[in-house]
């Protein structure tokens, strides 16, 4: 994710960063321009069709369906944004759960259990890093910190790594209870955070694996496509060659909304709009170390 | 559910998969085309009604009610999508609950209780498969894995199968507590996941059994119907025979939204837009086996 | 609630069931038709007002306020639907809570406590039936099944019957704990379901007793009324006598949305759009009997 | 809150109750009428500006910004309604919490503890009444019922009264546990309801003290103001003196939405749209007395 | 946050407070005015382009895309408002949690533990003040009240201060349990509030650190910019020099919505629309002192 100051207008009007939709859509915008030029040439110069032709009234369709396409795009925008924001919320809950677990364990497990404290101090951030990598379909060995009581060699890296870490953390808590270090009520107090890890990971997997139903995605693309292809036919009579920038701009606006939605919908990648999972994971490591030192 | 890459535009503009609304609506679109042709023929050729006729102004109604129909269709789209997404969330929670239950039991029940561990290892995924089949009104014997402590022969397959499995899992936990294998606080820790199974199943049944109120569904159909039937009358004067593709396209857009909503609304079938319940259930089996091995 | 297949288009376009808004609004639609005829007669035939009259431009108001009325009606539709759907969710939670309570009690209370099991087996569905009747302001004696430990004669039927049943169920659980049949942690495990009954009943009462604020309801009615009354004046100049079906249709669309919203808003009645509370209650009885047999 | 039957159309179209926006806005509507008359007189009679004047095209602005103002007003309506409905939900939860607390305590505290039962029987409804009065910035001594164990003389009425009552109820529960009347698990079971009181009160205070941000409120007012002031200039050329009722009606519609939103936004007053807190509090008293008799 | 009475219309129409968008946007509005004047001069006076020119029809684009820009701005408004309101809810939950924690501890810890009571009485409001300052990236030593058991000298002010306070509070509760002052079930009862502090702080950090995705923010700015730059070209033919105020007003409306959204989006600053965190923190101090005196 790019840090930015939303109040700097000029900068964001004129700066076209790598992920900007203008760049991404440029080939298609140029194709639309070429297509409109051909249509305009044929109608104005070649066939010399006059303004009284029925083709002009095709623009009635564009105004009649203008609402529907706008509302569909807003529906698309809303659902994509909701996923992005839910993804952010889940990562926020991971931060909260990690902090709460660390500060609880710091109070519950005395300094005489140095190994156990070290175990939790390293395993809690390990979970965050493992989940980040899991959501990107990889495993990065260096981001896992070994502890005396659990080494990366015990992980089956082809299986679900976050599950294994969550299981190890839960098992350690139960072991401490059985040894009498933790009292029964303490396991109840810790339960919410321990459950939370798996719930958060599952929710992120759900967001990642479930794009908007293909029916909608494909329908919206077809709609934009036909809408823009007929646009120069309907408007060339009033705009003549001005129809070329006109079609380019309308296409840019409509297609941008779909393109941004596609990008935002899966917020766990490494695009400039994706969530700053590295920074959040590192923040969890810092916080856990401060609380469990 | 079909896996797809939402960023491949060209493919989804031109590929008409089986569930595509173009295919589904083709008979009705052709009927609308025939109807519009007849209207156009009668008005232009047969009666030779001139442009000054009042009939032309019927199109005022279409622009006046254009908002209302757009907003109704977006309302329809939103409610249908919300059910689909809620269904997906419930299945996500089933994944989370199954994982959490497995990793908790793995820590709480020692390896010396091999039969009990095998019981849970098989019964947790059995629940997912049974729920999938229950939501499709069937019972598939092969998808239920027998355990030493519970065989499929004990199921009353004409009753509510998921309830029986949930009851068996809960009863086993209580039995283990009574035998002293689980401590009192452990039943409290497990309670959330045990309750969750039935809550998830109930929520999915609710989504499945409750389509949008008949009043809305029927009203929207009537509205689209009358709106499109009057469309050629109002627009034939400006578009002449071009009114035929015009009506076809407008009808395609409006009816598609209703048709997609109908499909999405019940996400537990086997259509291409439905939830991948097989894959999720299989994932639960894999995860449970890895955690409770 | 009427069961229906939302995919049968033709049937729902042409079938006008009892609750259909066409039927309900017919007197008002006919009144609007008569009114429009009078207006049209006066303007066209009697006063012979020409098209250049300012009255024609009243239609500018209709297009200017077209958005506002559409959005208000969608706001109305959304809030009404949300209540209906929340009511359905509450009843779904009652199903879940009843099932969970039954399957928990089946495991916690041994078969040697036959009377207690019978008590719960009958009292849990009794709650559902009593709540259904309470939401319809009645008490149906036959729907309450007596148990050895609690007879309908103990109910004060003029008081809040569901509360009395919930209190009896909770008291029985506490009594069983005091007798040592249930252990302390079991009351904690059962607490969620026991609380749930009263929470669900309270939420349904809230939906039932709180329609949308009178200000909105009355404002929307006034708006539709004035909007439609001025409609024939503005459009008679372009449509002449065609303005009559025009006004009828616009009025039908706008008023239908308000009428459906009114019907949906209180989902606990016996209209065709209301929730199938009988069926749900009967389902709870079946499930409880299967689980606590 | 006024009880009403939302299905009585005629009554609510013609009945202008005290809080109706027609009444409230009448001075401003008349001012708009006077203003429009002056504009119309100047343009038509005094300056005799012809239809070809550019001023006529000011109406282009009204149609261009028609969407924006509609959507802003719907945004305003939605946020105001959400607060009203959230306020209603909080009061519904107070009803549920009070009932649950009463029926739990009835089972947990035997009839031999008559004073304690009387304490809870009176203090639970006292909380509801105190909260109602607190939300209206007052303290009504008569609505507080004394109990043997807590008299209104112990309240510091200048402090936060509901907090004091919640503290007294919680302290009594803990005292009963220390005396052994309640068992440890019972305090856990009661915790949810005991916490609930303060959470509900805090949520209502939040709604009451936080209107929509001043920026939006002030921006919407300015927008409506300029929009309506320019309205007669743009439309006088097409409507001539008919512009006067036209402006009055448009202003009535737009301003009503803002005025209703202002009224609904704080639902704890004594306006006709506010929540029936007296009735709800009295219902809590009745229910508590029936359950804890 | 400025306190205001939303019902005072006149005051908010004419009063331009410091944060008003009219003031903020004035330079840009004037630039637009200058730009429009130049365009109008060139087209009307210099090039004397007649009304028949195609440039006039550029306004077709403005009406075609009018929906899209309106809906995007409403999307922007909704997401910004949701953050503001969620921020307010979190602070409301901090109030509730602080009150509940104070009234619980007042009952659980007897007056004989004066130091402990003083510890909690001061540390609970210390958390609120520390969180307020943390959200503004600062640390204000005077707002932290020392207690006998914890002095501000123990804080590492470069680390996460709220975390340290939450950890100290949790550790003190566990210490009291180990000393037998609190019973096991009491730690369970207190757990919800103790966890809450960190969850609330994390949620506020999330809101603060995550503005709307750069893609949307930058896209909306570009859209408004191009939309308004082309506005005078399209409308100068109908409005002539009146196009200057026209463009100014349309730009003011569209840009205001974006500017207000930017301001509201991060509600933890010291702008006039931001949340009254000082007042809320002071209220927590008052309430805690009253409950734990």
C-alpha cells in the first residue's frame, strides 16, 4: 500500500503512478479511439449519413440505461470495497488479538518460565508472518523465528502453516495448564484470542478465494463493452469528430470503476492498493516483544 | 462455482458459458424481437402512423420510471448478493469452527485416547459433508466415514442428519468430561465451536428456504414486463426498425439482473455460480486430518 | 407465506394472488383513472387549452423530483425489507437455539431423568408456539403441550406467556444444578441458549411495535399523492387521452412500493408475505422430539 | 411516539398533526412563495425579459445537480434513520436484559431472601426510568421506587444516576455471592445482563450527543438554499406565474427531508416521532414484577 | 468538535466557520472562475463560435456521466462517514468499558484495598487520555495521573503507551487474583472489559492509518477535475457569461463532497468536525472517580 496524503489534490490529479487505471487501460482506451475514428469517418465522410438518420437515436438507449450501468458499477464498487475493508478489519483484529494475548501471557506466566515466554514472544508474530505468506501462496523460511520450544524444522511447509502454529500455541497453553502454571480460569480468559487466530485466517482465505460471482463480473463487462461500442454511433451526429475524445473519456470512467474493483477485491497481494501486511506483521513483532520482554 | 480470473476481460466478454444469462434469456429475447418487429411493422408500414401521434410520447413514461426500475433492480441485486455472501460466510465459519475444534481437541485429548481422536477426526468433516447434502435435500452414504465409536448405521437418514452428528459430537465431549478426560473448563472452551455447527446449519437453511418476498419478486417481473412491452411503441417513431435491437438489448439488461439475482439467491445448488461446497468440505477433511493425526 | 419458485416468470406475471398489489390498489387506480379522464376532458375538450400553455411545463417538476421520489421509495423498501429479514433471522435463531438446547440437554441429562427430559422436550417447542401466538396477540391453549412437571393451568394467560415459559425452563435448569444433576460449568454452557429465547422474543416485539416513523410514512404518502395528482395536468398536452393509462401505471408503480413496504414491515401476521411461523414452530417440535427422545 | 396504522392512506394524506413538516415549514414555504412572486413579477412584468434570455438556462444547473441533492438527502435520511433505529434497538435490548435478569434472579435467589428479591424487582425498572430521564437531562424523583435495601436518598442526583443504580445492582450480586447465596458460576451467568445496562446507556448517550458532522449538516442546508433560490429564475420562463407553486412544492419536498432527519436523529425527546420510552419503561416494570413476584 | 443545534437553519446557511468548505475551496473556486471567464471570452468574443458548433454538445457527456459522478461522491461520503461513526462508536465503547470496569472493581475490591482502588481509579482514565494522545502521535505527560502503585516514570514514552497501561491494569488484576482478593470467576467477569481496551485502541489505529484506497481517491479527483474543466466549454453556448457562476457553483458542490469526506475520514484530529476526545476522556475521569471513590 502506498502511503499518501488524501488532501494533496494537484499531486493526485497529475501523478500517474504505476497502478493508475489510466496506464492500465491505455491500450483499451486507444483501441476505443481508433474504433470511434473509424465509425466517425465512415458515417461523416464515407457514407455522409445525415443527422435525420435513425442511428442518431441510438443515444436514447444510452440515456435510458445510464442509470442501470451507474448503479451496477456502484454495486460493484461497494462489494469490492467491502472486501478490502473487511480484510483490513481482520488484520486489525489480528493486531488486537496478538497484543491482548501477549499482555495477558506476560501477566499470567511469571519470569521464571523464560522458555515459555520466549516461545510465545516469537510464535505470536510468527503467526502473522505465516498468515501473510499463506495468503500469497508461499512460505518464507527466514520470516519464521525459531524458539527453544519450537523450531521451523517441525513445520510441514506443504501443509497449512498458520494452522500448525495456532495448534502449537494452543497446545502450549493447555500444557501449561496441565503443569499448573496456568489456572483453569486462565484458559477461559485466553480462549477468545486463541480461537481468534484461526477465525481471522479463515476469513482472509474466504475473501481471497471468493471473487464476486462470475455472472455479475461477466455481465458488467459485457454491458460496458456493448454500451461503449454503440456510443460513437449514437453521438457522432451531434459531436462529429469530437466523439473520439468523448468515447475515450466515457470508456475510461466506466472501465476504471471495474478495473479498480478488480484490484481492490483481493487485498492480499502486493499491488499498490493492497493491505500493508508486511508493516502490520512487523508491528505485531515489535508490540509482542515490548509486552513479553 | 467456476474458478475464474476476473481480470481477463476479453474472455468474459465473448465466452458464453452454460449459465450465462444470454443463453438463458435467448428464447425470451427472441420473443421480444418478434413482438417488436410486429409492432414496428404495424405502426410504420401498415397503419403508417406519423411522428406526431401521441403514442410517441409513451416514451416519457420510460424515462420517468427509468429510475424506479433501476433502483428496484439494484435492490434486488443487493439482497440476492447479500444472501450469497452470507452463505459463503457461514461456510467460512464452518471451516474455522472445524479447524478450531480439531486443534483444541488435539491438545486436550492425549494420544492415548486413539479411538476418541479418530471419532472426532472423522465426525467433524462428516458434519460438513452431511450439511452439504442436507442443503441439497439428499443423503450420500459414501461421504460419511465410519468410526469405531459411531457408524453410519446409527443415523436415521430420513431425519435431520447434521443434527444427529452434532448431537453425537456434543455427547462425546460430555462423556469425556464425565470420564475425567476433559476438565470442566475445557467444555466451556469447546462450547463455542460445538454450538457453532448447529447455528451455521440453521443459517444456511434459512437462506435456502426464504427467497425474497413473493410480492417483490412478482412486482419486479410485472414491472419489467410492462416496461418492455410498451418500449417499442414509444420508441418506434424515433428508431423505426432499429427499435428491434434496441428493445432486445434493454430487455436483456433488465431481465438479466432479475435472472442473475434468482440464481445467486440460493447459493447451495450445483449451478456455476453456487458455492464450492464440495471443495470446502474436502478442505475441512484435509485440515482435520492434519490437525488430529 | 406462499411457497413459490422465483424462476417461473410467466406464472407470476399473470397470476394475481390475493395479496397482489394490483388487486389491493384497484379502487385507487380506478379513482386515478377517473380523475385523469376528467382532467383530460376539461383541458382538451372543454377549455381547449393549447399546447403552449404553461400548465404543460408542470411536467418539469415531475422529472426534477423523479429522483427524490424514487430514492425515497427505495429507502422505504430497504427499511421494510430489513425488518422482514431481521424477523426471519430471529426465527432462524430460535430454531438454532432450540436445537442446540435440546441436543445439549440430551447429552447432559441422563435417561434416568425421564420427567425432566419430557419437560424440556415439550417446553422448548411450547416456547416457539407461545411466541408465535404472542406476536399475533392471542393465546391458543391447544398449542401448549402439558408435561408432568408443568401444566398449562399454571400459566397466567393474560400476562406475557413466553416470559413465563422461559422462566420455567431457566428455573428447571437451576433446580437441576442444585440437585447436582447438572454441574456448574453446564449452566454456563446452557446460558447462551436460555438467554436467547427472551432476546429473540424481545427483538420480534420491537419489529412488530415499531413501524417506520410516522413522519416518513406520512410524508411519502403525501408526496406520492401530490405527484400523481399533478401528473395528468403536466402530461395531458403531450399524451392527450393516453394520459389515463399513463397515470394509472405510474400510480400503480409508486403506490405498490409503499403498499408492499407496509405489508412486509410487520412480518408476523398471516398475510401471504408473512413469515411461516407455524411451519417453523412445527419444525422445532419435530427436531426437539428427535433429539430428546 | 404516536401510534398509527400505516395502512390508512387517506388519513395521513390529509391529517396534519402537530409535528408535520407542512406546519413546521409553513413560514419558510411562504417566504419562498413571496420571493418567487417577486422574481416572477420582475422578470415577466417589470423587465419583460424574453424567453431567449440566458437566465432561462440556469435550469440546466438544477437538472445537472438534481442527482447530487437527491443522493445527499437520501444519505441524510439514512443516517438519521439509522440512529433512530439503533436507539430503538438499544431500548429493546434494555427490555430483554431486564427480563432476562429478572427471570434468572427469580430462579437463583430463593423466596427466603424476600428483601433481595424486592431490591431487584424495583431496581431493574428504576434503571429504565432513570435512563429515560437521564437522556432528557432531568431527574424525576417520583419515578424512582424505594426498596428496603436502597432508597432514593442515597442517590447523588447531580451525578450520573443510571451509573449509580447499575453499580448498586452489581454490588448486590457480588455481596450475595460473598454470602454464598449465589454460586460462582451464577455471577458469570448474570454478567452479560449486568454489563448490558451500562453499555446500553452509553450507546444512547452517544446517539444523543453526536449529530451528523456539522460540515454535512451545514453543507446540505446551503445547497438546498441556493438550489431553491435559483429555482424561480431558471423556471419562470417556462412556467410564468405557475413558478410560485412549483418552487413552494420543490422546497417543501427538499426541506422536509432535512427537517424530518433533524427530528429523527435524536430519538430520545418528547416529539411525536420519538421513541416511546415511557411505555417501554412501564413495560419493564410490569414484566419485572410478574417475573420476580 | 463544534457543538451545534442542527435546527438553526439561518445560522448555518450564512455562518462560514473556519472549517467551512467555502473558505477552504475559495482559491480553487476562484481559479475555476478565472478559467471559465477565459473560456467564455475566447468562445463568445474572440472566436465568436456560433451555437451550432459541436462543442456545445460536450454537455451531453456531463449529463451522461452525471449519475456516475453523483454515485461515486455518495460512495465516498458513505465510506468517510462510516469511519467517522465507527470511530465515535469505539470511543463510546471505551466509555462503557471504563464505567463497567470501575463499577465492577468497586464492588469486587473492598475499601480496605485503598491503594489498589486508587490505582484503578486513576489508571482507567489514564488509558483514555493516553489513547487520545497516541492517536495524535504525541505523549502529554501532564495528562497522566500518577498512582502509588504506578508512576509515569515507568512508562517508555517512545513505545506504545496505551499498551503499557492496559498491560499494567491486566497484570494488577491477575496479581489480585493470585493474592486471593479476586476470586477466579471474577477474572472471567472482568475479562471482557480488560480485552476491550486494546481492541478499541487497535480499531482506532486502523481507522486512522487506512484512508480509502489511493485508486479511488485519485480517480475521484481526476474525474471531478476533467468534469469541471470541460463544463464551461459545453455550457457557454447556452449560458454565455452566466457560465462563470454556474461552473463555480457546480465545482463548489462536487469538490465540497470530496473535501468534507477527506476531513471526516480521520476523525481523531483537532478539526472542528473531529470527535470530542478531550471531553470524552474527561467524562471517563469523572465517572471513574464517582464510581471508585
